[in-house]
């Protein structure tokens, strides 16, 4: 019986092709600088990229910023991820939110609603790669069905013993630096993105020095 063997071989080839599929890519520019980005959204992709297992629901965007004429100030919070699929939108996570024991204060705001309030409850970073969870705070978001919740980190109180966490060390070493640059710089940004999303549904929005740049991802070949 040759057919079962051929079927198994075909499945093996398909699995191998899926495993070697590269990250989605996007690029954009203005008069001051160019942004090139790669999206690692699959759990196995992120795991191989970082060399450590990580909680599902975290995606990594590798960003390269190339200044054109003059120094450019880089701030990670200027980069926001958004999905066309379900409206998820977030600023980047601090490494301590992903792999630390930090206490984080987040501001939750609702966009696109007639009424909006903020929730300032503290968030505990998950130890060993666990996802953070919000504790009850003062106030809560109120909005209609068109509202989109956006999370913004405001303050981190770190545990000195966190430096022994290997995943946390890697996340900090590879994160996009915040500084004034005069030559190309590359680093990672970490975002929450729950569920399955096609590359073309994911956007990276830059709003900062020099205006706004919108990057839509596509599958690289």
C-alpha cells in the first residue's frame, strides 16, 4: 500500500513548510526616518525568536528605524499595534509585565465611545512568563459596542531579584532602546494580541516625532 506512505510524506512536507514560514513584514517612512518591521505572531515563532517559552497571546515586532537627515528621538510608546479583525489595540508591554513580578499601573481608556472613564487598578506581572492580570481599581470603562479598549503602562515597580529570570533578561536585552539615534537601530516590541489574526489584519501605527506612519503587515516570501 503506497498511498498511506505518500500521504504521510505530503503531510510532513506541508508541516515543514509551515514551520519555516517567515515573519510578516511592513515598512513606511516620512521625511525624517524609515521604519521596517517584522511581525512574529505565532507562538512557535516567538518561542524560537526569544530562545525561551513564553505565554501564548504575546507577539513580537522587530523594528528597525533608519534616520535620514538628523537625530531622531525614539520612544516605545509611540508604537501602537492594532487589528482590523476585532479592534484590539495596545501600546507595547514592558518586559516586567511578561516575565516579572512587577506591580504595573495601567490606564484603560475606551476609544470611539460617547462616554469614557479610566481604570487605574494595579496589574501584577506574571512570574516566569505568566500573563499579567488587572486588580480592581478606581473607576471603570464605560462605552458603547463600538468602543475599543486601549491599555497604557504608566509605572513599574520592580523586584530586584527579577534579574535572575532568563526570559526577562532576554526581553530587556532585545527591546527597542529609547534614545536619540543618528544611525539605524533595531529592537523588539512586545504586544498582547489574543486569537488568530492574518498578517494583513495587523497594523503598526507610529505617532510621534515627525508625524504619523501607518504600517500594514503582509506575508514575506
